[in-house]
C-alpha cells in the first residue's frame, strides 16, 4: 500500500468512505496507525538513546502532499552536540504500511532505520519491538475515530538496537545495545500553538517508556486534552480523554496527573537548555518548511504509576529518565 496521492481532503468524490476518513485522520478499530493515511502532513519520529554515553540522536521524517505530489523533509538532531541537520527532498518520496522512503535521506521499515543528511549518517536494525499502543486504538483512544482533528498522534513501539552505527562528522559511534523509541503523527498541518509533548525511554529498566502529548483544540480557553502512555513490566497504561488529565506547562516545565478507574499516572518534567528549533513540512508549495517545534533532547522526566486495588492506591512503578525528548509550542 503506497501512500495515496490524490484529491485534497475536502474532495472525496469517488473515494470509499474508509479511504476518505483516513485522509481526514480517522482510524477504525484495530487499525495500523503506522501505515500512511494520505493526510496533508504525516510524520515519522525515532529517538535513539545511549544512556551510558549520554547520547541522543533524533530522526524525523515528514511527508507533505501538495497538488497530488508527495515531498519530504528529514531532520537529524544530536545531543550532546546540540546541533541538527535537515534536508528537503522533492522526488522519490513514498510511504507504505511497511515503511517509508524519502529519497536517499531516509529509509525505514518496522525493524530498520537508515538516514543520512550532510555529515551525519545512521544505520541500525532493531530487536524485538515492544508495543506502546493497545490493539484497539492508539494513544488518543476514541479520538482516533474522529475525522478532521488538527493532529492525530500515537507512540508505536520501543526496542533495543540489535545492530547499528552512526557517523557524525567522520566519527563512528556504535549504536548496538542502544534504545529506540518510535511514534507517528498525521493531520491537516503541524499544530501551530498551544501544544506540548514528551517521550522518555532511557530509564534504568529498558522496557519502561513514557510518552505524552496534548494541546488546545482552539483559541484559549478551549479544552486542552492530553494523552499519556506508560509501559512497565506490569503492562501498558493509556490515560486520556474521556478520562481526566490535569496538565500544567511552564516555560521549561511539564507536570501531569492522569487518573483512570484502576490506574493513575503522575509525571514531572523539566528542560535545562534552550532546545533546538527543528523544521517540519508546512502547507503551501513543495519544500516549504516551518520551525514551530523547539525540542529539548536531554530533558528530565520523573514518572509514577499507581494502581487501585482493594479500595486503595498503591505505587506500582516509579522511574527517572535524563535523556527525554520534550517540546512546548507557543501558548494558545
């Protein structure tokens, strides 16, 4: 299934209902969110972390559709260098349920990742994939059934790197044994303001992972729902609408308290640097990019999961990660 390039989102004549809904961002139950939707903007994101070395390499692949044609943007962000590389690709851009290709800058499948921009190259193969989404739907829960949202988002998986190498400015770095986190987003455009995001997967236990994202649905004081996903050895916890999630976001601080019937998640996050202002596909002509995503590559996240049993809340897991990805958009 190659990425469908066809009518604009408002023109669904001749398309099946399911195809039309997917182009508007909606997934059916048990759908594969990793597959392309045909939305105007789609994003694939990987975070490679080497906890012992204090290193992070973030790989971002964005695909935009304009006039029936697909084009791509690839970004590589580096810590501790505090640098990024980007490249716009106008030809040989395609996506399928099994992976994506953005020219010779990015090629990825469920189990492999290869990227090359300027003097930075990444080439790795993953071990067993550890899912970060329930089978029924992604992190947004029933929100994935709703077409026309400004942005849909969900974590996909984490894994250990079975084999891998990076080259940064001529220096070779062994990635074998490192950790990789993968997520997806898609929609009409990248959110312009009033949003936040975080992902952490460099805890003491390599199986543990935390991801969260949210933002305003419109101009303030519109609702600002947040979705949180945590995976521990005890299982996967997804909390978000219609469940209550309280969030406070400051200049470089994030705080969330999410509670469901049987599980509660609390997290505190902070960033100590200015972050990198990274690019992503924008609307308009092919090759047009915006820089609305200021990402911190070495943020700090502390998370606690509590579970309810016999009428009491008990701490089930707690963890801290010092190589987390954190973002905050312009306030609504």
